[in-house]
């Protein structure tokens, strides 16, 4: 019987190839990576091994690909890809598994493609039959990326390919963009995979309704949460810790509105770093 057994002993699991799915359990989301093949056709490759890599000053994704896969060859030739993220739809899961089966040419695997290929709305990323791929209409989110071949992770000819893909543009369906801009109230219903198991099974899980837990208000410096929120509003305007200390008296429901107002004034005045002096000045002007 499977279940939660608090007193059950740990045993050693053998270290096999593809250890994350053959020696252990590792659930994750996955990306459907679109690239262009030699004949100018858009190829779709499902990738579980895809992760945020650079997240602050740089923005990139790490994708681990089997050597000589369609995606591997296409990225090396064109340098371009799009990472499409879809919501859960049980009817498409067997098609996704089929598109990830090795040894198929693009025209073979795309016969069973359940998705609609559309042009990117980004100027300069329109499909050209040479380099730029289509994106998926059914995706709720797309990362448009370029291979950073000057930042190799490992290239010994023996291991899988490790692609650092620099994110040039993030596309969101309107409802999800509004959700981020106006205070996150829901999350996309993304499918979860446990990967390939036992030589013949690909495991998936359906995500239940996401929920949130409030961040603690009695731990760490009071300005920490404000600093985190402030520096996510506009990449061109950054706040110092001392500036945020001046804002700890604002009631929590009004913090984001206040921060947006400060960012607006900073942009109007050509200020890129909001420090304690700037906050003191605008407070004085408001109270005058």
C-alpha cells in the first residue's frame, strides 16, 4: 500500500541514467519548443528539462536537449526558438507524448499536431520559412528566445545539449497579462509531468485549483517586502532599501498604488534610482 508512513525507513535508490525519472520522482511543467527545420517547417518538441536560468540582470532559459534531436539541430542552425506553454487539456496529452518520440522527421510528427500554428505578433519575429518559427495559438504564454552560443554550459560531445536561450520577448494572452498587472488573482491551469517511466509510460498530473498563502509580516526587516515589490514595477526604476524604509507606514493594501505613483514621478523627473532623499522630497511636496 502506498501512503504516508512516518516511520518508514529510507533505502538507497540506484543511480541510473536519466536519474530524475528513473531513480527518483521529479514533477514539473514543460515547454513546447517551436523551431524551424531545414525545409522551413515549424517543428514542435516537448521539453520537461527546461528551467529559468538568468533571472535578474539577464533573462534566459536553460533547455536540455537530446543530441541530434530536431530541436537540437534546428536551434544550432537558426539560433531561434519559441517556448510555448499550454494549459491542461487531457485530450492533447497523448499527442504531446507522440511529438516527443525520437527518430521522427518534422513532417511525420506534425501530422498529429493538435495545435494551431500562428505567426508571432512581434515585429521581426514573423515566420519566414528559414529562421523564425510559428507560435501556438492555444498557448497562454510564449517566450521568444535566441540561443546564446557564447555561454556554453558543457560541450563535450558525450552529454545532452545544454542551450542557454536568451529571452527577447514574453507574450501573454490578454487575460493573463491583465492578471499580472492588476494584482495576481489566479494562476494558469498548467499540466504537470513526472516523465517517462518503465520503458512505456509517460506520467502526467492534473493541477488542482491553485491557492495562495500570505507572506509573513512579522519576519525580517519591514522594508524587505516593499523593496521586493518596488523593484518589480518598472525595470528602468529601482529603489534603495533606505527609500523603502520610508514607506513601511503605508497600509499593505495601498503599497502597490503608492509605489506606482512614485515610479511615475521618478520617470517624469528623469530619476532612475529612487533613494531616501527622493522619497523625502515627494512626501514634502505632497504635504505642502
